[in-house]
C-alpha cells in the first residue's frame, strides 16, 4: 500500500466515491489505501455529507504547517514510556478518535476521550489536555462537560488541589448505563404520545411499538452492562500466563 499523505487527486476520488454512496472500504480499495486512512480523512473533514476535497486538502496543509511552527526544532512526537513507538502512538490516537466520532461523539469530545484513555495514569489536568491537543482551555472544558454528562469522565483533585479529569475501569460501564437511561427516557416520551394521538390509531400504534422496542433495548443494555462489569476490572491473560505450567505444589 502506498504510504504518505493523501494527494489532492486522491481526495477528489474520495469525494466522488462518497457521492456514489460507496463504503469507506470500497473507496480505500480503489485508492489502494487502508480503510482506516479513508475513514479518518472523511471524519476529520466534515463527515460523509460535508466532505469537500479541496477544502480537506487545504485544511490538511494548514494543520501540517501549524504543527511545524509549533513543534520545537529537532524534536518529533512526544517521547513515550515503555519503549513505545511515538509515531505509532500518535497515529493510533487519531484512529481511536475517529472510532469515537463514528460512534456519534463530537470531534473535540472524541479527541479528549482518546487522549485520556491512552495515558497510563488515566488522568490529566485541563492544561495538560490543552497543551497536548493544541486547543484552548475553553474547548477542553466544554468537551469534558459533555463527556461527564455521558458518564465517560469524572473529576477529582490531586495533592496540589488541581482538578484532574479521569477515565477509570468503570468508564464504559457508566457510559452504557447512561445510554440505557437515555433510551428509557425516549421510550417514556414515545409512550406519552400514545394517549395524545389516541390509542388504536396508526400513529399511536407506531409510538407504542417504539416504546416497547426501546424498553427492551434499555433493559437489555443495562442487564448486559451489569453482567459484564467485572471484565473491566480483570487483567487480560497474557501469552506467558497461558503457557506457564501449574505452580509448585499444585496438581
């Protein structure tokens, strides 16, 4: 597969593919590029409905120029612990952000969530987030408020009384439960409309079916989240764990 940045001609082909309702995978095959490259390109430049090839190309050039101007001379990506490849981590952060955006989260909220999730500590201050993402503290504050409302992030104070934003082992559990409550609320609103539109009419029947469906989805989501909660606190089994024999004294 060819490497490097997308060319302006490739971006025009992406725009044509989107206009023809092609999937990201189909567009990627036509360009001999990874599907993740096309997905990331479209999502960071307006999404499927708003993608414009020339605007996307200019925006990419502008971002590259801004990174060159802001980066200290002689340095590349931030050093990484545990011998990690800094460029690989940066690229993966973009991929994680894209996945969050495709699930429905706004762009800045997705960037903040990716940044927090990929830190070993699972927590950062507002200034650390703003510095890493090269955005204003106000943008970070707005993103955190949204994530907090979704149960994705919580706040705590460190020993220096600085407010830190935290993702922990239960973040996805809380997110699923928030989703279940939100779905249940929509079901309640749908059921409220049954009486208003008169039970037995086509519109009322439609609302009743919506309410019953969403009741089931909400209950199933909450039950599955509870049943699987322990997975979030369990250390993954490593290859060495699987190959290790029984401990001494064990049969």
